[in-house]
């Protein structure tokens, strides 16, 4: 089956070699790269993993820094990877939304072939996605260049883990209420936002929202996928692995346990992302 992974990360080699110096000014980068699950991986590593798991295409990003210059270095690497492996790697661009140069960087990356902006990390980048005075420039730039957005979101209950952050379903819903005109992916199942698609008024508010499965094996059992399709939101869920911290094989085990039929699995693994 043709599979698209809508959420993977790769890193330029200088991030690993300069990790300690970068970490002094980037506390979230410091925390996450010290995590026991972190792995330094390249574009070549990604392609090898894709070949192993029969994944045809991946949407790749790097790390959402607070520093705009580091975002640019990350973007250059991802854009070059997409050019080196056309049709197999699609580039997402990261920017620090409240820092000077964000709009210019979005324009530059769009011209170089980026298809979206993300994974934006609101807490790590001091960015309030509920505040239109902060969000309108980012949204306007994405709309101007026909790019979608991806935000890191996390369930605000359950166990704590590195990089969880403080942005959940409430904040994500407020973003959609403020910005109905841009397609947006909320990672990690939108922190549970998908469940509110069963409410008629929220279904309308969330008409531009998509959700990905990133980190699912660590957060949920297979029944979450059955539930998403059961409430009528199955056309809005995208397969995203959060590779390299998780491999497709772990998702396949869960997918095989679901009640989803072949058509629904195809929606999850490839068709929904094409509508995005």
C-alpha cells in the first residue's frame, strides 16, 4: 500500500556537533536532545527507513527553534533533502513566529518548494496560538503562499514527558475559531480535540482542522482510531510517525488491531493527506 508519513524529523549534522553551544540559548532543544528517545538522523537515514517500511513519501521538518537563524539552517537542510529526493521527501519549514524575519523566511522556503509550515512548538517558541495579535502574521504568510500549518499539541492530562508542552485542545480550538481560512494539522491527535468533532457547533469551527497520529504507541491504544472514524472524523486523521523516535512497525501492530476496513486504512495512510 502507498503510505505517506506526514510527520518526521531530520537534522543537519552541525546540530549534533554543536549541540552543547546551541543548547545554551535553546532550553527546549537542550531538554529534548537529552531525552533517552532522541536520535540524530539524516535525510539518508530517513530514506533507508522509508524503504524498509514501504513508505513512499514523508513530510519532513527539523526543530522549531526560538532563534530565527537556527530555523533557517534547519530549513536549508530539509529543503535540500527534498530536492535530493524529489517525490519522496516533502519539506516543511520552521520559523520562530514572533521573531523578526518569520514572514520573509516563509516566503523564501515556499519559493524553494516547501509545502507547509511546522511543526511549530508554541511553548518552546513563546507563541500564543490563541492570540490573534500574534497569529495573524503567520497565518497571512501561509495563506499568501498556499501553505498549511502544523502545530505541536499535547493532551493536558496523563503522564508528563519531555516536550509535552502546555498547548492542548482548548488552545487549538481557539486558533480554529480565529482562523477558519487556513488548513492546520494539530499533531498528536490534536490533544484530544478530535473528540469534539461530535459536537455540531465544534464540527463547524473545526472544519479546517486535521489531526496526526504522531507518538500514538506511547499515548493511546488502537481504539482511538476506531473512535475517530466512528464519530465521522476519519477523513481528517493523518498518519504521522514522529520518526525517528518511533518506527512505522509499532504503528502497524496497532493498526492491525483496529476494526478499520481496507478503505479506512487507506484514508488514514494516504488519501486524507492528499486532500490536505
